[in-house]
C-alpha cells in the first residue's frame, strides 16, 4: 500500500507509526492475538490523553478491553486502578482474568465478604465496596488513578442502581473514569452528565457486532429466519406472518365438514392449511437441542426464566438419553469436576445431588441459576467456556456480564416474571439475552432462536429484535445512610447541591426544558389572545372572567342535579322487591317489566354473578317481550315506582321459554292497561341560586356587555382561558420535576433530625453509627442497636435476628407466617417488627415511602430458622430439608447475613456486647458450604 504513496505521504505515515510506538497503547496491543477495533482504539487513545470515557457497545463486542487498558495505564504509571462490577460472580471472573495476566501479587479482590490482596495496585470489587470506601475516606483511595465501572447501565436497577451514581459523584476529580455500558439509546445524554460531574468525557458509541447475529423462529421441526431481505428493505419473514394468521383463524369445525362443498379446489386448499397448522407447535426442549446439534448450532444457552424450569429441562434431556459429549470429553469433565469439589464432604455432596448434576455435565448438559451452589455455577461456566458443556438451561441472571458466550441463544418465551407480574421482556432485555450468541474469534455468526408459541405475533417479535437500544433511566434516591454520610463530609447545604448533580436530577431537568419551551410558546399565544379580545368599552378580561365564573357555577349546579337524580333513582331501585311491576323509562328494554330479583349488592342474585357493590342496584326483570335481562342505573335516569304487584310462581324457570311466555302473558293481563306515572321535572336549582343571580347582574351592568363585537371578543377570551389553564398545568409539572432529589433529601434529613441522628450540619453519635450500616433496612438496624434489642443474645440468636434485615422471600405475600426460634430470639424479632412499625408511621408523616425507593420495608422473618440452625452447627441436610430452599439461595442469604454482622461488629456502641457476639456469629456461620463456596 505504501508503494502508492508519495514520498511526503510515506514520511508522514512513518512519523505517525513512530509516534504510535511511543504510546502506552502500542505494547498493550501486543498482549492480544487480534487487531483492536476502531472504537476500542479511539477509547484507549482518549483515556491515554487524560479524558474520561463512556463506551456503549453491544454485548460481546469487546468493550472490556478499554477497561483492561485502564489497568495497563495504571500499572505503567505506578498508580492504582479499581475495576468495579455489579455482581460478585463477575468480580471473581475478572479477578481471575487479570491475575493470570499481571500476576496474583499485583491484583486483589474485594466483594464485601471476601478480601484477597486488598492493597494491590489493581483491585477488582463490587460497586458497593467502592461506595463504602468513599464514604469512609479509606486509605486505599490514595494514589488511585483509574476506576473502571463495568456494566454501568446497571444504574437503571431500581434496587441497587443508586450506588453507581454515588460513586461517580464522589470520586476524587483526579481519578479518570472508564464507564462501560451496553448499547443504550441515550448514551449522549449520559455522556453529557458525566461531562458535567466528572469533567472532560469522550462518548464512544459502537452499534457494530463483531460477530453478526441471525434471528430465527423454531416452529415444529422447521427453523425459520425471522427477517427476510427484500431488496434493500429488511422485513419480517412473510412465511411467519402467514403462519401466525392461519393459526389465529377459527379452526374448521363440524359445520364446515358437514357443509356441501361445491368447490373442491377450495376444500383442498383448506386441507393444506390444516396440515400447515398441524406443523405449528412448540418443540420440546429435547427436540430443540437435537435440532441445534444437527445444524451445528451448539453450544447453546436456553433462557427459561424459571429455576425449576432449568432443572426440569436437564432432567428431560437425561431421560431422553441425550448425549453431547464423546468418551474423552466425559473423562475430562469428571477430572475437572472432581478436582474442583475435592474439599466438599461426601455427606454434603449427597445433599447437593452432586451425582445427578455430574451425570448431566458428563453428557454436556447443565442448568445455571441463582439457586445453585456458587461453586457448582462456576464449574458450569468453566466447562462451558472449554466446550465441555454444550447445552445450558439458564435464568436471565446469566446474561449479566458473565463471560459465557455461546454459538446460539434460545428463548423459550418472551414473557417473564418481573417480581410483581408476568410481563413481556423489553427490547433491552432481549438485546442483553441474545447478545450472548456469537463467540468472537470462534464463530463466524451467532444465532438467536425464539421458540414458536401459540398466539405469537411475528411483527411484534421483529420490533423487539429490531430495537437494538433502550434508554438508560436513573433510579437514584437518597437513603438514610447516604444522608448522614453526606452531611458528615459536606454539611446540609453542600450535600443538597451534590445531590442535585445526580443523573436522576439531570434527566428530570432535561425533561423540564421541553415543557418550559411549551410554556414560553403558550405565553406568546396568550399575549396574542389578550390583544384580540381587547374592547374599546372596557376591560374584556374582567367581563370574560364573570362569564367564566357564571358558566362554572351553572355547570356545578347541573352536576349536582344529575347526582341528586341518580341518587334518588338508586334509592328507588333499592326499595324494589320480587313481584313488583314497574315501567322501565328508557333504553333498549323500555316498557312494562316484572322484577324477578332486585339485584341489590347485599341481596340474592338470580344470575351467575351478583351485582358489583360499586355499581348500585341492578334488578333482574322479565319484559313483556319475554326477555329476562339485568338492568343498570343507566336504564333508570329518574326514580321508578311500582305500578302494582303479582306473584311469581315457584315453578318459574327463567331459562325455560315456556315459563317466560306464560309469566309475560300474565304480566300483560295484570298491568297492560296501567298508565305509568309521568315524572315531573323539578325547578332547576340555577333559577333560585343567589350566586348565579349576582353574576348575571354584574354581567348586564358591565360596559362590555353592550359591545357589538361582544361574542367575537368572547370567543378569543374562551381560547385565552383554555390556553391559560393548559399553561398552569405545565407549570405544575415543572414544579413537580425540579429539585425532586433535593426535596427527598430534605424529607429524609427532617426524619433523621427528629430521631437525633442529625442536628443541623452536625452528625450525632447515633448518626455516626448509621453511617457504618449499609443496606435496605439501615435505619431499622441502627434503631435496634440504639434500643439494645440484641443485647444478651447468643450468636445463633443474633444471626436469626439479622437475617430479617436482609432476607426477602420469593413466595407470595399471603404465605403463612414463618416459624422462628422460641425464647429470646422470638422476643427480639417481635421488638424489631414493633420498631419498624414506629419508623413506618414516622416515614408516612414525613411523606417517605418504599414506593419512592427510600422507605424501610417490613423485616422478613422467613430465614431466621434456617440460619439459626446452621449457626448452631446442624447439618446441611437437616437445614435445607426443613427450609425447602435451594443450596445456592441458602449460601447467598448466609453471606448477606455475615456481611451485616460484620457491619454490626464495627458499628455497635462502646460497651455493647453485640460486637463480640456478631464476630462469634460470623465464625459459626462460616463453615461447610458457606465457607467453601469459592470466592463469591
């Protein structure tokens, strides 16, 4: 290529190459056996130039290379780098990667409950650990040069997302920030905010996937492409659209078969359509893996969104005799698994169903979900990366950053449980899940396969797959712990200002900009309307105001009149009894009718479903046309009075045409000649209203009343009034959105002041204790320490009480009350619930609630018994059997209890026995599966 250059161009190119060789990026490139992409080079160059960077790129595109370059820069400059991740599993994985490259002596790990070489120049940690360091002014922050925030789009998470913003706001200005995000549609907005709070930040967005992704639908035995290329246009496969339309049409029933078919060609076409529909079914999990294996699309991850579903899928494959590994791979699997589980006692392996799990692994099949033991999950991940497990059935937690790329990703359904209801997955979730398909350097292309489901809309699926981005929305809210830490460092006023620099407030303020512009346009319009309604005889705005007040008063009285008539009609209906003869005044069934059932909310009902108490009486009547109908308030705009009575035979059956005919005939004979009473319309209330009379007098006396152009002016005045009303609504929206975070901080601070955690800018002794407690129930934990609720407890009893601060049941709210240990434990838990009730009432008074993400949820006692028994030394078999809880959940909750116990040991008041008891409880919990569950 240089042969085509002029001497000057060759000289310039040589100088550029020489300059590149002098950069830190040059030796970093040599660490990889592939060329870096343009977006990676651009980000690395910006970072080396001293800028912060935000890199938004698809899953699997290699954006973590930019984070690894920050590590490289820190080491070459003799500075520190912290690499943060949202979950412990990802921290463990990143720690292993960096330790292999730079050596274990230069890389550390901090995940809350694990500390490995924490003073190393490179430390991998969860984001919460860094947040806690910042609030504690940890000495580990000395000489910190770079912070990498992997999966920074996690700040949208409504439970933990605020931590990311806290870190970004509070990091020292000297620290360069590397933010790595999935492709989000508002990356520029997020970059603008980073530029505001962190200084010069380069935003680098890449939509390019290094491994192309093909989208498919598997229906029956056939794999369809989701999209079809039509020239330069990309559209949903018309075959899928046609199949969905066929499936949703009414099936050909007996009437169709019995009909005399005159056109044999049409009959044959229908038969073909029936056969086509019969080929449309959701393939079984075994059929899916068989098909992917036959097409060379393994290894694959199948997302099921259910732990039980993942385990059932493995069992189904084993029962079907599915084998994806040859004998040499089986032997290699057994060797790795036995080496990684050698320290687990045999009795625990039995409880953990180790041998059934190993059988699946040897066949190349495994589940992956949060209910599994962490060590087991890590082994699955290792085997999958090495190609020894070829089919993994996983919940969506696997999609969060863990490096487990596959050739194919399968989605069983497009609906998942979001913690509150079954909801369609979002475009962002679809992108995150399918982003696992396609291994860079291994696969030429990746494949996303959605299983056909009855009622599937291919167009909606195409929209889901085509929406490559999703917006990043802040979930930031000030917590109690955050408030005392901020006030301690910056005082109330400066803390308020800092919170107003959050991304949440930045987004709220930006949304206000558009509304403010609309208000400005409305103000211009109002000025024009004011000129148009100007009257030479007087102040027409004043006259228009009188007209408007008169109109509002008349409308109000008319509304009251309608309400009174409805109430009177409802009262009359409530007095009806079976056998009353009435005249239905209006509606489709107007005329003579016999009341069969009065249909009052507390009365009996002749139909299948009783009347709704909110709808009022709904009488069931027989009309003279022999129809039995349930009427509503709309059929009785005026009160109804019985015209007479007649007996309803006990043998009457409203479903019998003969019974209806006989009773309707008797009704006509009994009352057909009776004329209904006419309802006299009463005098309108407006006629006697003094306020209306006064307003009319003022109108007639006003100078503008005699203007020839009065009605023209009035039309402009009406437009002015409507626009003014709309403008006021917009102004209220602006007021509601500005300073929202600061107002929440004020409410939190007021509550903390009332509880003596804050005194103006001073943080009290109680506040300093709260500053060391991190968690959803931080204030409840602090109040329990303050009131001595846990004094005198044994270690196992304290562990049981602390579990209520962290545990949240997956079961429904109406589940029966859990068992708790008797004696002092039960008393302490009861006192914790009483304290929570007091705090809940206090929060309600200060307008703080869990809905806004700030309030304290009720403590959950569901884990108290299992953790108590484990701390007492009982076996894993006994604890898990009685708890009906997967091993992975048990370990995770135990580790969270251990984390809070560690906080209590540091935060307990001087002279309290809680600190010592908390340390003893940690020692008693940290055994068996809890101790050997690997680094995470």
